[in-house]
């Protein structure tokens, strides 16, 4: 009995100490930042989905074998449209979306934009199950700003990670080889399966679509990239209306001109975009641009040279092929661009009328 009283008195003393510490603020309640994280997760997780894509592969005997891949997406309207990455649903023969409540819904492909690695799919779910996420404004982002990522890494359920914006204006190449510009770099953990999920600000708005990581192991090492939501807002209407995005087309293949090559070719300029070939009947062909006419060896690489070197587009300097592609993409089909080119040691102006880029559809 005596020992019991001692233990009871010790327990009461401990409770008394804890109550005293709580009153003095020694035992901490949730911080404002933690409360913000919890609030955003509770609301946004209702709008983030798991996207399962089934593609058909072939074994050694050419037998069809279905293979599943997993990604994430965000519900963006009350009609059931879901925004995700193009690479999440590419070549899929079957799409299925799992909502936060665990219900599964077949999805149909609405439109894709491989150039920006974005896609829109749609599910026919009841309105009460569709909780659209608000789209924010990526134009006003700042390095150091808090961000949150929600997705389904490695096929696990909804997972929240937090971090900051590490950098802005990053450029990387998409899986189809085009340059995706002005990406958001973040240290919020992004792993396989997070692709297509939202990057959120502290208001719970989408400010980016998680798309890629830089990692030697394939897992997050604190360098992730998200497509700015303003890019998505610009192209979503086209994806929903017609299933693809219209891009201008010059009808020419180019390669970068660099100082070492310029020296070998004895050119007046050290940098620019050298035309390799022009598409017969395309805009460049109609404008009179000339492609290469001979081959030279540069180390282990054989290059086609002798074509026009484009150094400016409408007074904007062109330092390499990526500069030219960017300047052309800023225009619309039907626009006339004035190119400054070096040909036969003379500078010339060439006017080119851009056309809509030919496309192959996967709808």
C-alpha cells in the first residue's frame, strides 16, 4: 500500500509539473506553420488523385503483356477534368483514377501536350466527389517561398512533403526532346509517382505541376522541378477544346553554331543556329532558306554544314538552336518573322511566314 501511494504521489507530481510547463509555454502546441500544413493537406488531398496507366508491351515471343504505371493528378473543374503529366499517361491503353475516398473511375484521354509534358484526362464521377483545386499565379513566385507537394510516390497513398522554392526559370528537356522553360525548382521531396501532382503555395493553390527530378539513384535528392501553373492555364483550354496545342512551325532543322566550328568553317560569326535541312514545301523552303550541303568531322561527330546561319529573329539575338526554337515558339501560326542570316559570307534578311506545326495525335 505504501509503495502504491508513493507511485501515485509521483504520478500526480509529474502531471502537476506538465500542467505547469504547459502554462509556461514549455510544452509546445502546434505552430502556425504546422497548422497551415495540416489545413492545406486536409483540403487539397481531396482533390489529388492517383492515376494508373496500363500500356501494352511485348515479350520475346511478341505476346502482349499489360504493364501498369502510377502517377498523380489534380481535379481542376466540376466536370471531372484531371491535370497530370503527359509522360504519366503516354501510350496508355487504359486509364484509371483513384479518388481520395478510394473509389476508382475509368478515365478518358482528353488532350496532351508533350512539349510541356502536360495532359488532361476526364472521369465521369458524381459532382459531390469532385473537389477542384484552385489554380494560383506562378508569375509572382519568389525563391525561398514555402511550397507543398502532394502525390502518390512509389504507388503509396497520398503523401505530403514540404520545402521551399530553390530557384526559378530553370530549363530542362522533356522526354520528347523539346525544351521546357521557366520551371520551378524545389527541395520538396518529389519521387516516382509524384509526377503530375500539384505543387502548392501556403494558400493551397496550385502553383506548379511536379514533373521531374535530378537524381543519380532515381529517388529524391532535393532537386525537383515543377511546370509553372501559368503554363498550364495557357494550354488547358486548348487541350479540352481540341485535344492538342497549336504551335508555330518554321519547317527547318537546325544545330548550334559554336566558336570552334565557326573557326573551322571560317565564318564571320561564332554563334547562331545553323540550318541543316529544310522541309520541302514548308515555311523555310518557301522563304528561300538553305540547308547544309556537305559533311565535316568534329571529333567523333559528323556534322552537316554549309547552310544558312540564323543570327537574329526580329532583332532578337540567336546564340544557338534553343534560342531560335524559343523565339519561334513565342509566335503564332500565320505570323511573319524576319530572320537575319549569314549566307556566303554575306548577311541577308529573310521573311518567313510561320505555319501550324504538323502533329501526330494519340487521341
